[in-house]
C-alpha cells in the first residue's frame, strides 16, 4: 500500500541539492577548463550528471555553446541517426477533477465543452487516424475516477488494437494518464501498452502544490513516485517531461535529470522518452500569466543539454511548437514528433466540427497535415518512421537500452524505418511525397553496409510495393 506521507520523492529530487547545483553552476558559468572537461567526457556518450548539465546550461560563452550544440548533434546522429518517429495524440475524455491552473481541463472551468468518447466513437477516431497513416498513438485523458476509470482506459486500448482498416493498424498505444496504483499499472501492462507517459510539470514542490491546488494531483510525492510504481508493476518503458514556462527552467531541468538518474540507479533503466513541452494558449489559459516563459534560444539549449546528459533517451517535441522551432531542434536531439495532431476530444473523425470548439487541451502551432510533415522531413534528409518493431519484438526496457547505449539500435531501426515509410508512401502519400520518399529509401538502403540486411530490406520493399504488409514492423 502506498504511503501518502512518503518522503521518498523529496530524497531523490532534493530541493537543497538543486539549489546547491544551481549555485555551483553560477560560480562556474565561465570556467572554460571545467566546461571543456565536461564536454570532452561527454563525448564517450555515457551521459553527464545533473550538476555538470547545470554548468553547461548556465554557460553563456558563445564558443562553448557552439561546442555543446555540435556535440549534441554528434550524439543524436550516433544513437538515432536521421530517423524521426511519428505519432499522434488521441484524446479520450476531458473530464477532470484536478485544479491545475495551467490546464483548461481543470475542474472549475465550467464553460469548456466536456466530452468523453464512446467505444464506437473511438473506432471512428482510430480509423480516421489510420487513414492518415498513423501506427502509433498516445492516449490522453483527464483524471476523473467516475468518468475515466481504469476500466474505461483498458476497454479503449482493447478497442484501438482491434481495429484493422484497409492496410491500417495501430501497432503501439502509449498511455498518458494520471498517476495511479501498482495494481492499475499492472492492468495497463497486461493490456499491451507501449510507454507509460507522465509529465511532472515542475519539480519544485512548493510551486507544484500551488499549481495543483486541488484534486489528487496536488499530492507531490504520489505524482513524483509514479514511475517507481509503474516499473514495479512491470512497465519498463516510461516517458517523462516538464512543462517549461511554469517554473524556473533551470530548476526544472536539474530536477528532470535527477529523476532520470534515480530511475537508472534504482531499476537500471532510465526514461525511454523525455518530452519538452512549453506552455501554450488554451481555453481559460493565458501563457502571459506565467512569468517563467523561455525563449527559443534557451529552448534549443535545453534540448541540446538533455541530449548530452541522457544520450540514450528518445526526445519528443509535439505540435505545441511551430514548424520553425521544430526544425531548429530536430538535429539537436529530437527523435520523435507528433504530426497532424488534434488536441480536442473527437477531433479526427469530424475535424471540421472541432476547428472552433473549446474542448482542446492547448492550441496547436504546427497545423500541417501528416503528409506535409513527412514531405518536410524528407526534404530535410530525415527518414520518417512509423516503426514499432522494438515493442512488438519485446525489445523494451533494459533490452532496448542495451542496444541504444551500445549504438547498435540503428541496425534494427533503419531497415524497419525504411519499410514503414514505404508502407506509408504506397498507401497514403501524395504524389510529390511519394516520389521524394522513394528516392530517399533507395539512397538510404544503399548505405546499409551488411549485405544480407540490405538484400532482405530490398525483398521486403518489393513485397510492400506488391501490396503485402508485414506487421512485425
């Protein structure tokens, strides 16, 4: 049974340690010898400590910042190459009993349109997403034990996995729901989820409690220790993040890295993904009311430092950010992006009916279609990937991390990425995208050094073009 008075969270996210770290960083912000030694050691791609990362974040020497960015690009290339995984959020319900002051779903917002999808409506949403080419979803829902109980989430996951429309199939369902019990995490594991995602919002306990004045989410320890309970229940892939703009970004970045260190130290597996959302306008929410907003320049630096500090993690940027901002951070560390996203409940099936409603969690900045995003990625030299092979083959948790940390994951991911891209091109792409994509596939296939892998890839590509699909990917 979980102890509501637990102090565990305040031990591994120590307020005193964060303050000491930030003071140490200020004292050494222009210490070239120290900064160069940190960057030199980081070249081994084994990560750096939260204190070392804080020094890099505080540094404002232009030549040193350039070194950081170049190193981040090198690490991104080593671990994830030029592959970019695509996904979409699926909002099931915006009923919520929490009082989060930055979220339009907060319980006191009485003019937002409250909605909850039925299983039949979920089927329509999933088919609409499959028709866009998506293979990977992130389920989103507010916290409400009456309207959104765990049984509803489990039934929805079962529905999603059951739908096969034309050549479409959702192959991985990641879940972003409120902190819950070990028992419920076991149920999610049994339902076949991919990654369990939960954002801390802020690691500053005092700020956290003010930002979450009412509801279950007010309990800082219960929320912060959710990943421990999820992993205890057998979920070995977890996704973390903070909402930049709520609190001082330097404090929250250090807290985020300390949380990653805690997971590594206690269970041997750090975060599968780290997301970097910034606060956005939404119904009843004005970002100007939050005084800790960060500039694009600082945002890029945060992405680069996370990549250096936690080189193995997948980094996610959503459609909260504009095309221009997303383009700036892709090469610095981001490996997953959402595309064609709707952040309202039921926003895909009747998209035109939701363009002006107020059921969205936040306003989308990048409003391009999935095909436009894929075309853009191809033009930038990236391989858009819908691959879910690691999850489907049991390469999760420590098995996945061993491959990533040894930089061997590309041997699995690149051929699978090319095959899933080819699936998309054959089934859903506009003609211009298809033409550019096929040229990219041919070019990237020739780069594969292992002849047997290259020949097997060509065989599978021929099968795809003949209408055959292999759901392993």
